[in-house]
């Protein structure tokens, strides 16, 4: 179970980081 969950958590963290950067870029451009 842990083996299956770990990649999902890693994927979620990547998505969150990407969204953070997108939000920062959006604030900077606008």
C-alpha cells in the first residue's frame, strides 16, 4: 500500500508546486 501511495503523493506535490509557480507567474505578469 505504501508503495502505491508514495508515487501519488509525489505526483500531488509536483502538481502543487506547478500551481504555485503558475500563481506566482500570474501575479507577476498581471
